[in-house]
C-alpha cells in the first residue's frame, strides 16, 4: 500500500511537470490560428491608403481646375470687354464723321441749332443704351460668379464628405475584423458602405448639373435687357431723325448714328 502511494505520488508529480508543456503545445497552434489575420482584413489597411491617396489627388485636381477656370473667366471677360470697347470706339468715330456732315448741311442758325440738339440727344440715347447694356452684363457676370462659386463649394464639400465616409467605412471594417467578425460579413458591410458613399457623391454631382437652368435664366435676362436697350435706342433715333429732317426741310441722309453697333455677348 505504501509502495502504491509512492508510485501514485511520483506519477502526479511527473504529470504536473509535463502538463504545462502539453497544454502549451496544444494551445500554441490554436492561438496562432486565431492571431493569423484573414487576407480580407489584411488588405484593408493597404486599400485604405490607396483610396486616401487617390482622393487626395482628386482634390488637388479639383483645386487646379478651379484656378484654371477662374483665370479663363477673367481672360474671356477681358477679351470680350476689349472687343466691346473697340467696337464702341469705332462706332463713335463713325458718328463723329456723320455729325460733321450734318452740321455742313445746316445753312441757317435755326438749322444749326436743330443739328446740335440732334447730336446732343443722339449722344444721350447712346449713353443710355451703353449704361443699360453694361448694367445687364455686370448683373450677368455677378450671377454667373455666384453660381460657379456655389457649385465649387458644394463639390468640395461633397468630396470631403465622401472622403470621411470612406475612412469611416474602412475604420469600422478594421474594428470588425479585430473583434472577430466573419471576414465575408466584414467585406459585405464594407462594400455596402462604400456604395452608399458613392451614391451620395453621384447625387450631389447630379444636383450640380441642375444649376445649368440657373445659368440659362441669367442668359435670358441679359439678352432681353440688351435687346430692349437696342430697340429703345433704335426707336429714339428714328424719332430724332424724323424731327431733324422736318427742321432741315430736306430728305438728305441724316443717319448720324450707327444702329448696327453690336454688344458683346459672353
């Protein structure tokens, strides 16, 4: 009995010494399997970095395009204004020559006064036309700038929102992987979140296209104002010519103004 007790004691001691090694040997493969990340989860970090770099590049391109478009606006407007100023200058030279001929037609003091009054009234009519056109063009440009700035602001905000949504989706996927969620489930949820972010960005861009209607409205208002100014000027000049012809008592040409002067349309 004493011998059996000693044998059992010896066996327990031996087992107690060997057991930790056996346990360690059994648990190590399991722990290694649990710690080995799934390929899907492993690729998350790399994919996130690629997308962040691409979004950063896109934002840089947007800013460059904005600067180019702003400069193009300035260049185009200067070009249009220079053409308009040159046209008005040439028209003024034609009017001056025509007015000189009109003065030569006047023989009496009354006729000379009538011609001078005609020249003054014609000049006032032309100034009114120019002011109306300039006001219409300025309002159009301000409206166009406002639309452009709003579009750019909305686009930048949508890009920033999209970037944050992408980052949030990847961070959640990474956390889900670390918490032991099934990789396929992580993948499905990530794809769903990315699609939602993309749809939101597309919807914003579609809203930007609708702003084209606002531009068309600005163009319509501007063109109507310019047409009205031209029609008013033409009617005024016809009345002035009729009165001058009556005072001069002749049917000679009194076309002292260039009605064909055009106004630059952007």
